[in-house]
C-alpha cells in the first residue's frame, strides 16, 4: 500500500528540535497537517510559524496524562480527526547500569515507553476512523541490540519495539498500521539532553546521519507503509552482524568495554 500524505492529520512528539523538527518539515512539505508536540512552547510556536501549512503547536510533556489528553483533543479539534501518530519524543542516559539510579531508569522508561504507549491508547479511537491510519514508533538500533552504557535506553526501546510488534497484530482489526523506525547514530543534538554523560566510548555523532536525511527516510517509510525500517549504515551493519554472529558480537563488545575500563 502506498500512503498519500497530502491532507493527512498527524501528531508528532519531540517536534521542537533534531529529528522531530526535520520530520515535521518533511510532513508539511508532503501536505500533511501536523500537531507539533514537545515541552518547549517557545520552540514549538516558532516552528509552527516557520512551517505554516496547517501546523499547530501543543506544548506537551508526554509523561503527563493531562498533557497527553490535551494533545489528542487539540489535534482532533483542529483537524477534524487523526490519521497518523508519530511517537518520536525520547531521552537518553549515557553510563553504566551499576553506577546509575532507579530514578534515571524510571525517567527513561516514562519518556521512551510509557508516554508513547499511553498516548497511543488515547489516539487509537480516533485513528480507527482515520484515512490509511498508522502509529509510527521511532525507536533505535539499541532497541534491536542492547548496548553497554545504554542500559535504560536499550530497555526502553526494546520495550517499544516489542509493543509495536504486538500492536501490529492487534491493530489489524482496526485497519491501523504499526510502523517501527530503527535509526542508528544521528547528529541531532540528542546528547545535549542526556540524564548522564559519563560513558567512556568515543561517540562520533558528527559522523552520523543528519536529521534531514533521517527525516526523509522516516517519511518515505510512512508513505511506503514499511513495517520496520533500519536507517543508517552503522545500524544495518551492526544488526546484520549480530543476527549471524551473536556470540562474536557480544565478545567483541565486551572486549571493548573491558579495555575502556581497564586500570592502567
């Protein structure tokens, strides 16, 4: 199925910067009407003014039930319904589990997992009446291969990938598609909002995908109705290698970690 995005009514979380901002621009370019959601009211308002084309700004903290409800109600009131929900908001924590805290773990899970799934719960009654409706979950390659120094983030993205797979079967009876996006490293400024920054590996975000490039891949996946889309050569290589050589992959990763943390 090819999905025409012209006139589609969408909610996009994490829209104020990075990947979300780029996806918003691509959706508007394709003719979609978008409810832009993020915590920063000023950034959202500026983006809505810049993009024009039927966008509305709805300041939202996805971890708050009242905010989630207000977001869905605002989008439906403005557009007369809902066709797309793009769960993009996320937060990271860069550091090893043994040195982390329960608070960090719960925060990451609230933003990356519980927020999106409860927003989807509110959106589903409206999506069932939409045109070629879909839920689009932006996850991570860490949601397919858990990585050291990303324990909470990996767990949250694994959970979202798993929920996506369950929804795919469940939502079929409503004719609502569930699409999963699995990006690799992206130079999106994501690292500026981490809850921790004490991991030791050399993360070269500048060598990753640009948000604009990733946004074109995400919007193309929505158009083509692709069940799961792995984006970025790094993610494709890692996940392919792990699929065929899982024990070797784990050994190589563990060796790297031991080297980074060895006492010299």
